[in-house]
């Protein structure tokens, strides 16, 4: 299907054809849309819309010009020398050749780390689409029911994006229901939308602690204030070598988030998603094992190296 046919007026919004289930069902219909690819094959440049956009000098930049990956980008992508967020900053700054009306590479380089993670993910998908096309051919997946390995070929043009609740607003407040009942007053969390700077801090954390405590750190990374008390994860909590520095402020932030009830943490996470929007990267596959034959969902991992280094770039014949 030509993704262009999904386009109705007001940019890229689609009609009521897609009704997501599961966690994505939380997003109201008017925030769903697909992003068509408008590529000039001669120049290998594509024009895409950002679901959120970035505020720059009072203007919301919503459109990006993306160019394809070259040899220099390949070396950045496979390098283990720097953190994931830094590598992505480098690639995004090189491949986004225009952001709204901004074409100056130095300005784009400064704006990239400030982009919402939702938009950074959208830009990475756009780079993949311009470089290798919309379809990921021969993606290896494993049936969760019987363990049978098979391949799937998801189409990136049919990925659904969910707009942020408010594209111009980055700081939010949320009242924790359980903590407020216990305290007898409104316990409010002030938090910041997940962006490239916060993703970089999380890259540093992830390198040191792996997956352990990551749910706690993801809340810590967004937190600005808890019940009237400022507490925020910043670059100051990391040494020159990127190691976590356990000072008083950090310990307090960690303990506060760790001691929050699971119910409050869960409702806060739902609020993050509701406000920040999302990308639905879940697709379906069918198990080829004749005894099993079940359908199962799997997620396209845009952070995996293979996303930019596909095994196949054309459909397999026979
Ligand atoms: Zn199976």
C-alpha cells in the first residue's frame, strides 16, 4: 500500500483505520498517524514530519530533511568507543540536513541533543528508510511458543506514531494518587519530557548498572521536583570518566523514587507515555512450524545495530 494514500489534510493524520490495542490504546485517535516517505531518488534525500518537533527561537520546527548513511556514519554506528546517545547525536547531526527552516549544520548539531526521544527515534527510522528502503527484509525472529526461528519483513511505512500531548511543552506536573492519600495533601512530581540530554545520562547509567534498577533510573531521569523539593539527575552526578558520583542529592533522588509505591510509579509511567507520545514498533509474525503455527507479536529494535546493517535489502526470491 502506498503510504501516501493515508495522508489526509492537516499533515499526516490518518482516518480511523488503525485501532491499536494493548498499551497503545491509551492514545486518543486524533494523536495517531503514519509518516509517509517523500524521497527524491536522485539526491537520496527524504522529507519527514516529526511527531513532536523542536522549539527553536519561538518556532516549532516540525519537518526534517534526511539524507542517507555513508561510510563515515557506518564507522560511527559500529564504534564501541562512545555511548549510544553520543553516537546517535553524531549520526543525527550529520544526516538531518534541514530542521524546519534551519539549515546551518552547527545549529542543527546543537538542537539534536535537545530533541525529544520520540523525535530522535522517528529520525533514526527515517534515516533507515532513506538508506535501505521501508521494508526490513529477512529480519530474524523466534517464536515465543515453540522457539522456532523464522524471518519476517516488517514495513516501516506502516509504523504508527503517537503525537505528544502538547508539542510545545516540555515540563509537566503529576499528582501521585497513592502518596497524596497517605500524606493528606497533593504530592506532586514535576518532570521533564525525555530528550536527548536525558537519554545521554541514561546511556551512562546503563553502561554501569546494565538493566538492574533501570525502571527506577528512567523515572529519576525525568524527575525535576518531588513534593515541592527540587531533585534532578544532571551531568553533575557523573564524573569526567562518566562514572556515577554518589553525592547527597543523587542518593536522595534514588531513595525517593525507590520508595514510591508501585502503584504510583506505574501511574507516573503511564503519564510519561500519555504526554510524550510513542512509536508502535510491534508487528506480527506467523510461526512456520506446522505443529505450532501460531501468530505472535515482536518489536522492531531500532537501537540494535542490525537495524542499520540489514542482512538483506531486497526481497528473497524463491
Ligand atoms: Zn511456534
